[in-house]
């Protein structure tokens, strides 16, 4: 019953932007930390960004700092990943994940999250 559904993945040109959405059902985002992960073919899953349940603590992988922004809208039960200045290295399946955690807790480690979405494909042409 606890589900996360990602959307927004697309084919975009290098330098373009996308906004991914992660809609939660079966629970509300309050007291739920969100992580964004990605996995490219032949590569391990990588923690991209995360945001605490409070919404005021965020973290980013070095590879996306300054280009990606994570946010959340608890009223819509949705988390977002705004991705700007995309390049070919950003091509991957992107996943959102959730963990029940209060306050400032956050993690870029996939093992820390119990609930996962199905993934959405992001492809950057170059």
C-alpha cells in the first residue's frame, strides 16, 4: 500500500532541464525523508540528492551540486528533483525513495531507505 511513483523522465538535449516528481501514496510526506537515486547501465546505484522530512536539510552528490535542486510540497504529497544543465553523464534511471524519519535525518545511502518508486528514465542526448 505504500507506494512512490516517479515521473518526469524524458529525452532532453545536453544543457537542458527536467523536473522529476515523486508522488507518495499510502502515507504522507510529513515525517518522511526523501532520497533521489540514479542508476546507469553498468554502474552502481548512486545517491543523487535527499531532503529531510522537515524540508530544511538537503544533500547532493558532488556530481550534481549546483545543477540539481531537491524540494518537497507536503500539501501535494510530492517531492521534486529539479535538474538543470544536464549532460550525458546524467543519463540514468532515476528513483525516489522514502524512509520514515523525523526532523533533519537524511541519507544518500540507498540501504537507508525502505520504500522505493519504480524509476523514470532520463536520457540526455549529446
